C-alpha cells in the first residue's frame, strides 16, 4: 500500500529579486505534512515562514524544488491547472480574516463555493454544517462588524474548509486576538485538523501552543531545521 501525504516540499528554494541581487527567502526547504497532522512553523521574523506557506499554497512558484500536493507535482502545472488544484485541495487562513463587509457569516462561506461550481443549495447546507463545527450556528446571519475578532477568525476557518481541502495553511491566526481567544482558535484548528483529516501547517509566534501540535518545524534564514515531535 502506498499512502500519499497531502503536502510535500522537496528542496524548495525561493529567491526574490532585491535591488541588483536576490534575497533567498527559502533555502532548500523539505517538509512533509500528513493527514491529521498539525505542524507548527516557528522562527524569527524574516526567516521565511510566510514564504514557505506561499510556496505550499502555490501562490508563488519556487525558483527550484518541488511542491507536491496530494500526489501532484505542481511544478509542471500551468496557471489554470494550479488554480483548480488550489481551489480543490488547499485552504488558506491568514492573520486578518478578509471578510466581505456586506455579507453575513453564512454568505461568506456560500460565495466561496460559487467559484467551485457547486449548487447554491449544496453550498448552503455545507456552510451551515461548518458554522456549527466552528461554534457559530447562532451567528450565521450576522455581518462581520457584528462579530468579535475571534468569531471572525472562526468564519475564516469555516470558509477555508468549504472546499474540503487536504491541506490547511495558516499564518499567525491569533496575532490580532487576546490570549483566551487565541487559545480557543488554536484548539479549533487542532479539532478540525483531526475531524477533517487535513494536513495543517500553522505559523505561530506563541510557543505556548506548541503542545497542541504534532510537529514543530523551525525556520532560520530561509532554512528549516529538522522538524521535531512536539513536546520532545
Ligand atoms: P517571515 O514570515 O518568517 O517573517 P517572510 O517569508 O515574510 O518571513 O520573509 C522572508 C524573507 O523574504 C525576508 O528577507 C523578506 O524580506 C523577503 N521577502 C518576503 N516577501 C518578499 C517579496 N514579496 N519580495 C521581496 N522579498 C520578500
Ligand atoms: Mg510572516
């Protein structure tokens, strides 16, 4: 039997043009995230954490190396195929929930599925299910400004799950939240990683939450040190 990890990076190097030269944001980074695994990505500012997520999300093309999503080597794909793969397999959660101000919580989710060509009826049922998972059933009809910061981040998480992704990429999800809300958001990410068997890579500053993760990967100057088991 062969199993395919949802996300594998092999020797990924990413260089950005910088004046006359280049900045190496990622230097031969290799990482595997398994289904149901929550990987914490830590390291100082500027070490390449967001660049790693952008490469894994196929939002930037590495200079060299391979980004393999659910068994597909994305390096050989054209832009259209890449967009389709991303919509079908990857959920992205950034620091600031980028919600549309005039849409209710349930509408934020339904509209995201529109791009995937699903029927409105199926999307609405799925949206209701996911709002329940993130604890927001009672707030389905609320607009973003009627929600707290933590609730908005929960909508963001539910929205990222709408396409039933295999991979969840999360960049500092609690940076705008107080301690208590941060803890509950990390607990929710732990829960959905298990419940939906996604491979989650989460950038976090807060080492306090490391015990809730499975693996800790540390970035330094674009290099990834060998990932270790959380708590080890
Ligand atoms: P982190 O998320 O760990 O703070 P980043 O991935 O944002 O680190 O940045 C890694 C390096 O790449 C830094 O030196 C940063 O200045 C550079 N960098 C990031 N994004 C860009 C970009 N779009 N253009 C040029 N340089 C960039
Ligand atoms: Mg960053």
